[in-house]
């Protein structure tokens, strides 16, 4: 009896299904079910501590959508995402190009550069708070000693500096992931295409545009989708560095939702905020995928 | 020689090395500074002007962290929670990744979309239903509660990474075993798993690091000091009236060093897999 490729690959019988069953259960019980209950609670007066609650219709949504702080948090969130993403892409991309260019110490430099990726968010927060501390901080004291500033800058309490500080820390943390992914995409470009372009007398810029860009475009596109979502949703860095302050300058939607849910204990209203957040992200994602599909078609 | 000509322009080597060195210093500085600060003595850490290296390497702050704050208990919590999460997540994900590659290849493309969608759920969105659910199950302030919550992000991510590794297993090897009469699970366990073992180890370490590093779920689910994970215990140090930076840096060193070292060991296997596995 001979078992062909076809038997092994194409016949999804019951045993095959058993392999993916646990993962499907996790997906339904731990991801889809909670999201649906979240939608359900967004229509109730659910409180963090009190057990009884009732159905309130669109009350939570009306409250949220008529709160000026919601719009403020939304705009802060957009600003936070755009600046962080642009910075991470710029640093990640240029670092990948530079790493791709060199030969000696490549592996060493790469290893050093990915250090931030492994940092727990609480240590990111504590280390930068310490480095930028307004009394003992290494950087502020250095800046003062070098005569760049006359007074020690307060990176976390000065309203003019705090947002930039947060974005800087986020770029520091997020660039390595972008860098290694773009680097591996760069390495997948066949060398002979460059050789051919070279023989045809193409300039470095020309071969970059016509060979490199099409090859890495999909990876960069997907990275942008994932990073946008990730940054938009990110809670830890802001919560741990500023808690949304001073005076709500750095409050993004996840922080706002946390404050409503765990600060004033209105879980129902907090759910409404997170559902709105998800709807917005779904829209952004749909748009991105449309764009990616278009790129893919153009490329092929 | 050929290569050098081809890659000319763009970034000259000198500019590349200079740029990468600056970035390298920025990337490594917080780690270096945490460690150096942790080894300073009580008077020295807040001395002005700041010295870069400690005058004497003192273990004062480590002593406080371990003996006064009983941080060891938090470390044990984190190891147990991250370890159990890794074990369960890897079992589920390895089965699923293999199942997808071998039996449901078409499902693969759809799966990427599903995974990106789950990636899109803000942790804060899941935090609300989780805290209600765990409350009604009586799992608030328990390790089991956190392990269950951690599976929600570990499993999709691990499947994503593992699918790439399972794709490299040649089907011919499996066919031979099947001819000998082994069933699917035996083939998977005895033949496929050993081949992808290095990949599985890398994904396991990555899963462990992510669970070890997690903060938000641990924050909303724990309110007793003994049950805190390292992240939340570190955060609680910051809540004290007099900020003790030396203690915080010593504790930070103990939390961040394992993450960084293990991540360095596996980065080549993990990095790139993210985008490469999903675009194809």
C-alpha cells in the first residue's frame, strides 16, 4: 500500500482537526468571547466592584461621545501613533540599510541594537525616569554641565517636553523590531539583480527604487499595519512614564479607558471606549489591507 | 570585491559604522546605566556630580531587594506563571501550527488575517471582560487566572512563528513513517518535533520573555504583595513615599538581565520570522 502526498496533505480527516482544536478553543474562549462580552457590557451600567448592574442602552456611548476628554485623548492618540511610527520606521529603516551595508561587527552591532526589544515595559519606564530624572538624572545633569541648558530640564513634568520624551522612548523601544524585519527583507533580495542593474549602468538610487523597494514593500507595509495597531493600543509605556499627565497632556484612549474603568470604576463606560477603539482600528486595518492588496497586484 | 562595488553609494561604510555606533550607544545605555547604578552604594547614587562608574561595587541595594523586600517570592511567581504559560501555549501552538501546515494549508492565509485581527484587540479591551470573568470564576489574585489570560496573546503569536518552522519539514520523511503504519500523532511526536526542536526552543524562550515582561493584566489581576509578578512588584516600589532609586535599579537589573540575555540568544531565529512568515 502506498500513501501518496495527496493522502497526507489534502485529506483533512478528524485526526487532522484534533491538531488545531485546542488552538481554535483558545481563539474562541479567550479572544472572541471576551470581545463579545465587552460589547455586551458596554450597554450596561457594570461597575468594577458593585455586583448588580442594568441595561442602559446607548447611555455609555452618549456619555463618552459627549465628553471633550474623549476627543482630546483621541487626538493625542493619533499624534502619539503618527510620530512614534514615523520615528520607528525612519530609525529602523536607516539602521537596517546601514547594517546591510557593513561586513565587520555586523552580528555584534545587530545584537547590541536589539537590546531595547527585550526590555519589560516597567524597566523601560524606570530606567528612562532615572536617566532623565529632574534632580539626579544623568542626561539632564550632563546637559547642564556641557552648558547646553542653564536649568535642569524636567522631561516628565514640563508640558512642552513630556510628549516628545514619550515619543522618544517609544522610538527607542520599537525601532529594533522594524530594523530586523527590514534587514531580513533586504537580505532576501537576489544579488544578481543588482549585478544586472550595475551592468546596465543604473545608479545606486535607480537600483534602490526599482529593485530594493519592490522587494521590501510588502514587509514594510505589513510592519506598518502591525506597528500602527500596536502603538495605537499601547498602554504600558505612557501609563508607567507619565500616567497620562501632566494635566492629561499625554492621555491616550487606552489610558482614558483605564481611568474610567479602574479610576472611577465605570467598567461599562470603559467597555464602550474600548469598543469604539476597536471599531476605529478595524477601519484603519481594512484601509491598510486594501492598500497592501493594491501594491501586491502592482508588484506581480 | 564585487559586493562592495554593488553596495556602494547609499551609505558609505564609514557613515554606516558611525551611525550604528551612535544608535548602539543609545540602545545599550539604559541597560548599562541600570546595572552601574544598582552596584553603587547608598551615598554615591545621588551624589553630585554623577560618577559614571561606581567607586566600589557595592551589593547594598541587592541585599535590600532580596532580604528586606522579599523580591525572591515575586521572581518565583513570575517564573511559575511564565513557565506554565510557555508550556501550555507551546503544546497548543505546536499542534496547531503543524495541523495548519500539513492538513489545512489553505487555512494558512486566512489564519494570518485572523492573527492580525487578534493582534488588533487592545489589551485594555480584553482587560474589562477578563477582570469580570476571572472575578466570577474566583480566579482574581491567582496564578492560574494570569496563566489563562497570558495564553490569549502567547498562542496566536507562537502559532504565527511556528508555522514558518514547520513549513521547512520535508513531507518525504513523514511519508516513510506513515508507510510503516505510524499514526499522525506518532509521526508528529517522533519525527516532526525533533526536526523543528531548535525553532520550538526559540519560540518557547520568546513566549517566556513576553509573559515575564507582561504588565497590564498582572496589574489589574493582583492586589496582594506576595502574588505580584516582578513587573507589578517593581511598579509598587515606585509608589513608596521616598523614591529609592538604588533599590529600584537593583530590582530592575534582576528583571531585565534574564530577558536581554535570553533574547540575544534566540534573536536570529525569531527576528524576521514575524514579517517573513506572514507575507508569504
